[in-house]
C-alpha cells in the first residue's frame, strides 16, 4: 500500500473510533508555526483544551495526538458537567532556533480567527507565560498568570474523589485514620497531602524531589519511602500524582491498596491492565473524572464564575464518581468503561 493510502486508512480508523471531528491547520513560515487545532465536540459548548508544544517525529503523529487528546477533553468536560466541548491544539516545536514570543503571537491570531469556537490553555510544553502572550492578541484563552494556578483545584477534586472511593468501598468517606500513599508530591500531590492530613489521614509519600517529601515529613508527619516502594505500600488508597502508565505489567502485582485514586493521567499502560485491576477487585477511580478540578477551574474562570461556584462544581466530582461506581457495580463493568459510556451519552 502507498504511504498516502496508509495515512488515509489510519486517520479514518482513528476518526471513526474517536467520533471525529474538525481540524484547523495554520502554517506560518515566518515564525515557524505549525499548529493543528482539533475540535472533537462542540455539542455542550465551545471546545476547550490545552496547547501541546513538543517535537513530533511525523505530522501524522501530531494529528493523531491532537485527535486523541481532543476526544479526552470532550469526555472530561462531559463528565464534569461543564458547558464546554473538547478540543486540543498541537504545535510542532521547531527543531532549530525560533522566537517563542513571535510564534505564540502568531498562534494567538490563529485562535482568534476561530471566533471563540476553540479556547486554548496550557498543556505539555506550554506555560502560563505563553498564555500571557496569547492573551495579548485574543480573549479565547485561559490559564494565564492573571487567572492563577489550577492545581489547588485539582488537588481538592482528587480529595473528593478519594472520599467517594472510600464511601463506595467501605460505606464511609471519612478520611480520618485512613492511610494514603501518594506517588509524587508536586503541585497537585503536595496540596493533596495537606488536605488529607488536615482531615486526619495518615500519609506515605515518595518523590525524587526529596525536598517536597521532607517538608511533608516535617509538617504533617508523612512517612517518606523510595520511588520503587510507594506502589507496594500496604494502605487504604494508592494515589498516583506523578506519571502516566504507572500501573503496568511490572507494578500490577505489587499493589496492595484496595483503592486507586489520583491525579495522574492515563495510569494504565494498556487497557488490558485496567481490566486486570478491575478483575482483582481493586476500585480504581477513572483518572479523568478524579483530576477534572483543574479543567473545571480553567473553564469556569473563563466563563466568569465565582470561586464559590467553581468550588461547588469541583465538589460535584464526588457525586459523579458515586454514580459511576454504582453503575459499575450494577452492570459489572469497570468504572472507566462506565465513565466513557456516560460521556458518549452526554456528547451524543
Ligand atoms: P508536577 O510536575 O508539579 O508534580 C509531579 C511530581 O511527581 C514532581 O514532584 C516529580 O518530582 C514527581 N515524580 C516524578 N517521577 C516520580 C516517580 N517516579 N515517583 C514519584 N514521584 C515522581 O505535576 P502536577 O501538576 O502535580 O501533576 C501531577 C500529575 O497530575 C501529572 O500526571 C499531571 O498530568 C496530572 N494532572 C495535573 C493537573 C494539574 O492541575 N496540575 C490536572 C490534571 C492532571
């Protein structure tokens, strides 16, 4: 088969699987901008999603990433009951030298041309500074310095997700006396540790950044363990807040916690690993439902909501997860699959 035919087939396959969708492409040779904006669904509102700025080995790979990530945003927004749809931008990072400010200014004009159908934000490779540049040329942006860090909101949502998971497993969401192992105490994990400790939870943490872990040891009495030990800590909840694909063929048999609930995205290395976790009777809160607090913050801030309204919406993560777990128990299907089904029902 010719390369074009292979690409055509690949895109079609992915488009059918993801229920896709629209693309907008801008190439600006002057600034070396090569930006793909993928809009998966705008049924619930304008497509919101981060701008990824990394190097890609092929344009096809960049398109597929944009498609996959935009679909993920649609699902996440739908489960968070937000009046927004799912989109994502992928900018292929130039290989040589480039002027970052000029490139993001050009990108901003591209976003502006879409008239608010796509709202951009940070993702891998972009920072609040980049969104500040974008904000000079368009209002269709969130995650600027003026808006502030969304991580505390994510941490709050993860805590509510842990409470909902405890409730589903033990009939009580009370954190007091519960032992929680947090893998990664960065922006989300560190905040989460403080929230959990304030509610009486006992903590074990691990992070290559020993400073953060040691601060928690001193301030809230967290036990610090090695990076390879955290997965196998005997505890009530394992909370992955560092990396994706952390539950894989190497770690799956080490997990001793009956519950997994954390901020990290795509924690299963493969869908089969997710199924295995379910069959082992480990209750795993779907990552994109638990970690939606950051998206809720970004979207609702953009839409002009107050802090109280944002907090109330993040709190809804508890009820959403409870519904997912109840349906999972009734239909005997893994929570992640139930969450995907609910998203599809809402997006239509
Ligand atoms: P971060 O970079 O601030 O923190 C990640 C922490 O994990 C760092 O302290 C890092 O040193 C640590 N780490 C790296 N490798 C580790 C390992 N092997 N074992 C233990 N710790 C390790 O990131 P963050 O913003 O706190 O996000 C954490 C996770 O949550 C990421 O997967 C991110 O994609 C996801 N997430 C974050 C947000 C948000 O609002 N920040 C929202 C949704 C999802």
